[in-house]
C-alpha cells in the first residue's frame, strides 16, 4: 500500500506538531516547507495526496502538475491564493477553515472602528507633539449614537461586529445581495444597496470575499461619493480596496480615517505611501490571531486533511461538485 503524503507548503506558526500528531493516525508521510513563490511550490510538490497551504500561491500551473492530489486545504477563510477553477477541472477538493477566529476578527474590527471614530490616533499624535487642543478647535466628532455603521457583507464575522457596535448605540445597516429581506429583519439590521452603503454611512467595515465581482469594491469613484469625514475599515481582503485611491482620498480630506489589516500585496512594501498617512491604522494581517485561535486553526486543518486521506466526507469543501 502506497503511503499517503501530506505537504505543508508554508505556515506562519511556531510549528506544525498539532497537524502532524493528528495525521499520525493515518501513518502519513509529512513534509513541511516555507514556500513563497510559484517556482518554490512546484519544486516541493512531488505527488502529494493532500496540500496544506497558508499564503503560498497554488496557481493553475501548480495544480496542473498534480497527479494524485485529493485536497488542497487553506489555513484560513479566504482561498484567493488558490486557483479554485483549475482545481475544479482537475477534480481536486478545495477546503477552507471558515469558523476559526470569528470573535477575534470581530473584536479587531470593532476596536479599529472605535479608535478611529474617537480620533485616538489624532489625539495621540497631538499630545506627543506637545499640543493640548481645547474642545472648540478639536476636529468635528460625532457621538456614536448618531453614527450609521455599515458592513459590506453580512456573514458570521460581520454579524458579530454589528453586535459589538450596536452596544454603543449605532444605527446598523448592511449591503449583502445574497441575503433575503426576512434574514435582515431577523438580524435587526437594515438592508441597503451598494450606493446607499457608500453615500449614507459614517463607518464602513468590509467583510466580503475577494472574487472577480468584489475586487476593487471601493476605489476612486466610491471615495468621491462617501460622506466627508467617514471611516473605512478593512479586515477582510486587501484587494477589495484600491489602496492608492484611498491614500489620495485621505490626503484630500475626503475621509476621516481608515484602518487596514489586509493588503493587496503582503507584506506591505516599506515604501508604500499608506505607511505615511497620519489618519490610518495598520496591522499586519493578524486580526484573526489569539492564543486560542491559532491552535484551533491548526487542529481544524489537520482534521480536514485526515478526512481527505481517509476519503471521508470533508467538513468545509468549497467546490463539493468534485466529491459527487
């Protein structure tokens, strides 16, 4: 009997002992690498049965080189670094881990919203510079009770963010064309169109997957129509926002601030102009992180890999047609 091979293309963890222990139940061969490029991935994928990947590019060329792979499992929610269409054509299941770190990302998003709406970055810079502004000359600041808080997307994370922000008295609205009116009503959140989201919201938090339809969801045209002084928060996917247009909008005073945990290209280059903007909060794609979330992510990925090796039903396959 041929021994199954599991390949970890890359990871940002201290180790992968959790996964290795889980997969020892199937006596798998277990290989771990730290690939960053397509070429590096191609060099290490010699007939794997299952691939575990975090950020490495699993491109069409990579997928077409696979002969016996059953599943590609992403350490995370999004799968935009995997060519799902190519995997579908090859009959390979693509799995994600959509239910880890939900509370952490919601906490991180709400914290960014609150810090920006209360102008904490501005005040910190002012005090450190030796200023002590009196209230009449402080920049305009709304009470949270008069703020329209909006999310683009209303999935599990977005719902948790709304729950946190509602505790501060905001008015909750959301854009999600895939939910019915009755679902919005049950959640107690007002449904809006994309135009209404852009034009009427004081704070917009993005919680959309990155697809051909959502790439560049907010760019120059949208920034020009947003309420003056509004706030944009993105803890979903970097490609949802045209970052250079965001920099320009901030420089022109169209927005009150922005907070980003994700970027179209990561890590963020040292000379990227977003780094120099005084009205931006930045974090390094770690909204999901906590001491609890990390081992949960690794455990769930390891268990999914074990199911794939054993040809058992997969828990979170995003292209289930290949399993039929």
